[in-house]
C-alpha cells in the first residue's frame, strides 16, 4: 500500500471514531427529496435549505408534481436558497426527465443521475451514498475540498480531479461515508477561517498542522 493510502486510511479510521454517525445534514425522506435538497444546497447552507424544504415537500409530493410546477412560483418558494432562477429551472427540468425517462423514480446509478439537469457528480454521489448505498465516487463539496488539501490528500483544485485523487488513496468501502465524516470534521474542527488544530484528533498526521498550530 502506498504511504499516502496508508496515512489516509489511518486518518479516516480515527475520524470515523470521532464522528460515528455521520450522515448528510439535509432533511429528507426519499431519494427525490434528497435530490431536490442537494440541488438547493449549492452555494447555500444546509440549515437554510432545511427551512425551505418542509413546505416545498408538502406541496410537491413526487416528481410529477415538481414537473408541473410553474417556474415563477417555484422561484418564489426557493428564493432564499440563492440562484433561485437557475435552481428552479433545473428542478423542474430534472423532474420532467425523471417522469419521462425513469418512470417517476430517481435513478440509482451515476451514469443515469448525471443526465438530469442540474445534477453533477457531487449531487449524484450524495444521492447514491445516502439513498442507494452505492459507492460510485466521493462527493467533493467545499469542506471536502478544503480538508483534502490540508490533509495532503490532493493538490488539485478542480472537484473532479480531487475526487479522482481521493478514490485512488481511500479504500472503496469507505467511500459511502467519507464525505459526511470530512464535512463534520470541517464544521467542528477544521473550519475555513481558523482551524482548531489544538483539538484535532489527526493533528499528528496532518501536514498543515504546523502551519496553523506551530507550537
């Protein structure tokens, strides 16, 4: 095993013990709701999305409902999520594709999911890991991107290139939960502005610790 893979495996093992019940912070009850919530979460906090979705999911109960939504109305309903015009357009278009091509059910493979408007690999990975328990990749959001660089997992800046680096050094049986584990660590300890390295359980394995916590 390559030394980077060994170190990654050790880091993940420690973090799994620190965040044993890691899951997405988005509230949902089925794959369609998670798909919609994840689209809304782009450039928006999960907390804000969770305030929007209860009323949304009460009104639109399935893909057919979303496919018939008026864009001007949906824009108002999701306005506080930001980028509401594009998100509303993508949600309606994705719902129409789900109804037309997938019998009203969210598809369960990466190849199918990324054919939906507004759905790239990050969103697809979230849906696949949380709803289908399928490991076809690793979702790279802002937290995973930041921690991948700080932990020395990747030197890339493009999310898809970061994902490839992570898939190379992280065992596949860890792919399902690694996004949520890193997100939890990013929110709790390794935040963007001032990481709390003094309380970090993987500080001894982190090449960035000496930069943020030199003593």
